[in-house]
C-alpha cells in the first residue's frame, strides 16, 4: 500500500516553504517516526517524519523546490522496514585524533560532498548527534593553501548547479563566494526593509543603574535555582516583568495599527529575540503578565534550546504585542533595534559596563546598562515613549516596585 507524504499545514502567516534536506532517498527503508525531510519556511524549519514503516518509494519535490501547505512531496510503500542496502545509506566512519569514531551524514550531504570532492572527515556536523547535513557541506570552506602550478592537460571541474550551491570566484589570491540566501534570511530582509518604508520609526534612549538588581541576583541565584528545579536567575525575567507592568500603564505601546484602526491589546504577549545560526527568531511569551519570574526564565531557556535545535514551532513564533532584544550578550553598548511589525515598539537591552556617575553629590562607580526603545511615531507620541522607558528604568533600579506593581 502506498502512503502519501504531505507537507505540514502552514498557518496563514506562512504562504510556502522549500525543501531543505531529504534525509532519505528513494529505495531506502524508513521506520515509523523517522525523520524524512526538513522543510524551511520564513519562520522555522519543519521536520516531516514517516507515518509508518516501509520504503521511500518516490520523491516528488527535490531539495530547493518550493512546496505549499499540505502538498504531496513523496510516497512511501508501507510494509516492514528492511535494512537499507544502498551504499549511500552507510554511515561515514572517520578517525579523529587517532580514535575510531562514527560520523553520520545525510544522503544529500554525501552526494554533494562527492560532487565537490569534499572529505567529510573535515566537515563538522551541526545536526543531532553530530549528523552532517547538506547545509554543513555547503557552508564548509576548503582550507586555503598556496596554489600549485596547473598541469598542462588539467581540465576545470564542472560547476555544481544546485539551488543552494555557492559560486566561488578567484582572482589571484582573492576569493569571493556567492551563496543564495536561505528562505528565512530572505524573509528577514523583506521585513526589515518593510519597516523602514512603512513606519515612522524613532528611538529614545536611557540608562539604568543595575547595581541593586545585580546584588539581588547574586544573593538569591543559588536558592532560586534550587527551589525552581534548576532554572537559572537571569536579568531577562526582571525586564519582562517590568515591561508588562509598563505596558499596562501605557497601552498605546502595546497596541498596533490595522489600516486606519488602532488595535489595543488587553494582554501582554512578549516576544524575546533569540539568535540562531540561521538568523534571528522571536518566540513569544503568551500572557506574560500572568507569568512569574521563574516561569519567564524557564520558558526563555526552553525557547533558546529549541531554537538552537531548530525545534521551535510556528505557533511559538506567531503573534506578540511587544518585543525585547538583548544585544548585550554579544557586547553591544548601544544600538537602535528595528520594529517587529505589526508591533509598535521594541526594547533593546545592552551590555553592562561600570561607569562613574553622580549620586547624592558624589562620584561613584556603578554597573550601567543603556536601554533603547524604538517605536512607531504614527501611534506613539514621544512623551509616551519616554515615560514608558523611564517606568522600566525605575522598576529595574528599584526591583521592589516590580513585586509591588508600583
């Protein structure tokens, strides 16, 4: 019996995806729930698994091709899975530092490596268990060595014409590589350009003294971790709680524009920007106003882990009424965050630096953080934006205000 394999049902915000990597090839045996193919959308990479044991009978959509919601992409001949006899299905075995170890690569990765003459022993896999994907082979760069004199009868190697293949050009010792954007990067570029063209974005800045909240964190972080089952106490929990309280006081910052209407949201869904190898994603803390600091920290930690593994769902990254991004983890001192439409504002956190400041007529050294609030001036007046940012500053500098909601 033949079973149709379909692309997942995409939400309304995702029109299409493209086939990123086939992990099985026609004729290979598959087990129920075994990963068949990765589909990349502009938000997330979706995994499609086998619904039953059998053999992959036919692949209808090749790597790089566009696929629509619920479109048939392959067929499986149902039946008892047998051990694959294809040579390509065998794992690649390598010797690392003199020790025999097993390195596994997807069939697509092995095929591309063979076409380009790449030794898979030198490629680092980023997939589960160190599995080498096609993207790992594409991203791999040949170590630069001094060029040897060409043989008289040597023929140039043919270019590999695949949708994701980079084009390498060399003039002397100057090398350039042209690589097509991933669907996620294309969508990021489109949205950023859309923001600059369709909003009246403005940014206001302030600085916050972190010494009280750092003292609080140092005093209770071990006990916090013990009581909350290993959850680490960071700064993001405090900023999320401060932001939700400030959003209640300034509802325009939590609103959005829909045509000629203003939509005021009676809830606070906070997006938290997470960086991955493929780009920035923004999973959303639903009803953040009802979450404790421990719940915020635990949820964000889960988001980060799933983002690195490509396991975030589209639902987790859909919606949001306000966003927080922390460039400070990368050392950013000051920046202008870009809006995440249709949201009207975004808060940017930055690195903490000790600086001399005046306090009660004396110069003292304090750990200071720059804050930036970018906002859509069509909806939010400068006065509201400044007061909103000052409210967050006051709550962070006096953490008791977060608890007391004052």
